[in-house]
C-alpha cells in the first residue's frame, strides 16, 4: 500500500464534504480524502460514512470496512494475475 499523510483540506472540499456528512469532525476527514488521490477509504463508522447513502455517489473512491477493502484488493490482484487465486 501507499500511505500518504495529507495536509489541510481546501475550502471547496470542506464545503463539499459538509454537504455530505453532517458531523464536522468526519466532514473534515472526508474533505481531506476528497482532496487526495485515494482509491479506497477504509472506515468502521457506519453512522457517518458506511450507511451514508449520499457518499458513494458523491466521491470518486470506494468506501468500506477493513474486510471489504481486503476483498477489493484481492479482486484487483486476481485480475492482475489473469484470474488465478
């Protein structure tokens, strides 16, 4: 994996995140994610992220639990090696 620490989110990303997530601290996290080049957002927060019906339609990355992320990685690896595994 490629882990990156991101800085302060841009104002436009903060505004977008606040329209999706109503809890300010989590909206800040989402704003940082929106402003970065991520492929998968891992969380256990059902209330603000996983069960948020607006979120999957508003962002360009996948969202799920750690277990769902591992399955997502497995599927990608299988495709890379031609369907084996």
